[in-house]
């Protein structure tokens, strides 16, 4: 269940996963051979073995993520395409989170006030990238 004012959506992910090029890429992917557990365990670094940090905790953390997807307009010139670019960011106020963490129970509404999330989506016109890729392959 979402919080008041929360507008989460998986629509951009659905668009990407339904793309024919993504399906073609998934068909070409190969599963790596399994690495023996002993080799993985040799590379694990325990938390207690890490050196203590001497730096002070930051006041804010900014997380940025993005994705892109090509689209093909129904009413356009042959080879016309558009790129849909989505960029999302979240700014977390660590000072407020630290204060809230002193309580046994953190009120979800107050925790939600420690972050500022935003996203922006833009569409850019272009030409078929496949044609350019094929030309480049022919040059190689």
C-alpha cells in the first residue's frame, strides 16, 4: 500500500520489457557458468575487517537513475523514430533520518518527509539508429 502522495508506476519498465530489441537481446544472452561457492567465499570481505571511516556522515544523499527507449511514430517519415528518456532523482535528508532512527518506531509519514523525489520524461526526435548501426558494421 502506498503512502499519501505516492505515485509509483512501473509503466516505463513495462515499455522497456515489451520492446522487440530487448527481447532480441535476451535471446542472445548466455548464462555464465556457476562459480564454485568456495571461490566466492574467499572473496567475501567481512564488515568487521573493514577499516573505520574517519569522514563525517553527509547531510544529504542524491540518487539519480534513468532509462531510455526508442519509439516509432505511426504518422511519420519512413525511418522516423523518437527517443523517450526518463530521469528520476531522490534527495534524502540524512539528518532527519538519523533523528527519526532514535525512536523505536519510525512514523512512515515522517520518514516520507525526509525525501524529495522527482522524475522527468522527455521525447527527442531522431532517425532510425539501426540504419546507422548497419552502416557502421559494413565499414568494419
